[in-house]
C-alpha cells in the first residue's frame, strides 16, 4: 500500500472530527471581536446615506470575487480528493458547490449579486455607487483582492480554510443585519418588501452553508488529515484581514 495512504489512515475519524470542530470554533472566536463591535454599533442607530454607501460598497468590494471562487474551489476540491475516493469524492466538493448554487441564484430567480443591488437601490444607493471601489474602505478592497487568488490558486486546503472562515462569518453577519434593517423605520423595510429578499435569503440559507462546511472539512480531513494545519492557516489568514476590515468600518462609521 502507498506509504502516504498508510500515514493518512493513522489518524482516527474521532480525532479528525475534533480537529475540524476546533478549526470551526476558532473561526467563531476570532471573528467575534471585530464583527461583534461593529454589529453592536450598527444596531444602535440608522446609517446616513454616505455611511450606507461606505458599508454597501465595502461589502461589494469584499465579495467581488467570492461567488466565482466558491464554484472554482468546489472543482479543485473534487480534483484533489478523487484520486483517493474515485467513486464518492465528488460528494465532498458538493458541500462547497451547494453554496455556489445559492449565490448564482439557481434556486431562486436572480443571483445574490442582483438581490444585493436591488436591496441597495431600495435604500437609494445606485449600483454604480455600490460598485465603485473608491467608495469602499481600504480593508475590504484588500480582502476582496486576496480572495481572488486564495480561491483560485492557493493550495486547496488553504482555500478550504478561507471558505470555512467566510461561511462562519457570513452567518454571524446576516443573522444580525437581517434584524437591524428591519429595526429602523428610516430603512423602510418589512419582511414582505421584495427588495428585502437579499437579507431574507441569506438569513435562511447561511446556517445550512455553515453546517455543510463543517461536514466538508471533517470529510476532507478524513481523507487528507496531513493538510489540517494548512486548512487552519487559510482560516486564520482570512480572519486576520476580515478583522482589520471591520475594525476599519467600525472606526469610519461609528467613531
């Protein structure tokens, strides 16, 4: 038997599950301070128009390359796993691909980018204002540009760590933002407003994405446990820039 496969088999499934859970929990811990502080301020008052432009443009710059990147990562992940699991390897990549299906709007009528632009337009912010990188904070542009290469050319385990951290933080974002945009009458939203579908969809879908990601990294590490530190490095590297971005937004908008 191949020596590498023997070494892989020496790590028990229980140990792999513990490692995967530890990586997930570390993502939760690391994202709490910066995003938590921003959300506490975000729920304290409505944003002005200029502040909304900064916020929405920053989110657009940050996520600019993510949708395509998720789909690419699903294929790269399958390619890496298939030599080890030629019959069932695609099932691991499918956990990542499922998030791309939602982002591309294949379960709804439009992509999530379109939902986001409709959401902004309802707030009086044009697509041009949202997409102008000069309207975004520096940290969001830096993170968005990094995500392009991380998803497409970084080692698969590193990219999967990035994706894991991204999904963990997304659920924490949209669980809060959904309620914040309903809280203030100045935003004019209700759950039934069609343009609120951007928040409504993420509020409903992100918990499933997180659960799928937890399963994905556990099954990936079942096959390739030697990649656990590279996966963790990807998550930590993402979160380092993510924290800087939300610290910057917190300072620019609220301090």
